[in-house]
């Protein structure tokens, strides 16, 4: 059987295909100007099939004629502009890599974005003396000057890196079999309530525990509010909720409420059992909570003392000055919470250490009798 011959024109890209099907030639292949898909076989039938199948809306919006010609020319200009920008980035590849490294260092150390300009000035000042005997000193200094490190650039680099990390996390979670979450809601110094979400999942042979997001809570912080914010985040990021097996929270009612708590609402939404854990894993703290009525009364007394000191600015300042005077290494006290029960032993120890000092805050420690002191020593040993 005679072998079928095909002339070169049959396999060559035709200029009319740009206006007719919104395609252009790139590196010996036909590339769609709309979706950037590549058609390896340079055949009119393949290109027409792609256009009719995937871009019927474009064909109806821009009928064959002047309107489609103008639309295809605009698409072609955009592609050419992107290619020119890509060539510039490729030429400045080393500078961009260094810019990303600088932005990462700034973010890791918690520095403001404006420190990028300061770091660049610092490097230029040091380079003048450090590379003085180098034959390519001028080239090195020019590289530093060309490195983009403005506040806007550092901000954009940080957003790009954060998005890439987030995409990798979501991809690994979706690829895994199961994952679990830990949630904690707290209020920062600006009185903005925030919910921190941490995920634990397996990525290949590695078990990872990483922060997924910090969701701002601008209104109330009830269980319904936390659940709504979380589900919006999960829907936006396409978290595989069918793979969620457990949730770890603190002891707040908005998290563990029987009917309207976050965990209860999550179980109701998923219509299945989801394991719930308390974030306190200190067995000593749980033991101290059930050590009898006498130790419970002592702890209640210590709580009143601690809150009396910390709730008033003057008392807090005087107590910190007292700690410094007696040579104690503790910086101060925290307002007591049942969630922080594991700190109660430290708080009690601080009060015991300062008990005998004559300038103790009014009403703070003088109410501790020696019998109560002995019981509190015992509690310190337990906690």
C-alpha cells in the first residue's frame, strides 16, 4: 500500500487561524490565546475542535468578522506583553531570588516591611569596604542596587510565599487519608478576637503540624460565629471535611457547649462522630483539680489573691517591684483561668516566695495562714 504523503503546508501553522480560532504559534506548536492550552498536532481540525468545544462562549460573544479580529489582537498583545515581562524576570532571576530570600528573612524575624530598604542600604555600605579588593566590585554593588527590596516588594513577596505555602498545605491535606484540627480563640492587644487554626496531617512519610489560618472575629465569639467563620474558610480552601477525624480545643463554652458549641455544631453539620480533645494534656493539672475540698479552697484563695494583684495596675506594678527586690526570676502573674490550671502551681509558688516580705501589696498575701501555706506547698508539688 502506498504511503500517504503530506506536504509541508498541511503541517504548518496558518496565519488565518489566529483570527478564526484565537490561536498563535509558539515553539512549533499551536497555543490557544484564551486558555493557553497547547495543541501538539498542527492540524486545522484539532484546533477547530478545541475552539468549538472549550470556547463556544467566546465565539458567540465575538462573531467572525471585525469584532473577533479586534478581540484576538487584544489577546495576542497581552500574551506578547507577558512574554516580554517573563524575559525581564529571567534576566533578573538572581536579583529576584535574592529579593525573595530577603523578604523571607524579614518575615521570619517579625520585622516591618520597610526594613527591606534599610537592609539594602546596609549591604551597600558594607560592600564598599568588604569587596574593595575584588576586581568585580562594581558588578557586585550594581547587583545589590538592582535587587528589589522596597516595602511594597517585600509585602508582595510575602503574600506570594504565603499563598504558595497555603496551597501546598491544602494539597497535602487533600492527598492524605485523615487530618485533625486544633482551634484556639483569643483576643489580642487591640481587642480583636482571633481564631487560630492548626492542622495535623501526614505528608508522605512525614507527620506535620502547621498553622492553617488566623481568622478575625469582628463581632461576637459564640460557638455559632466560630463555626460559621471556620466553614467559610473550609469551603473557600476546599478542605476535605470528610477526612476530619478529631478537633482539639480549649475549655471555653463556645467550643465545648453541648448544643451550640463549635464541636457540637461541627458534628451536627457532618452528621457523624468527630473526636474532641481538650488542649490541656498535663495530668498533674487534672489531678490537682480533684485533690479534695481543702486543696480546692486553698486554690480558690490563691485565685482571689492573683486576680486582686493583676486586676489593678498599681498592685501589679508594686508586686513586680517586690519580685525584683527579693531577687525572684518570675516576671509577674497572669489572670487565672481554669484553662491555665497548669500554671497555678507557679502562681502559688510566687506568692509563697514573697509572703514574708514586709511591703507586700495590701490584702494580697497576709490572708494566707500557715496551715493554708502548708496545703499550698503540697499543691505546688502536685502541679
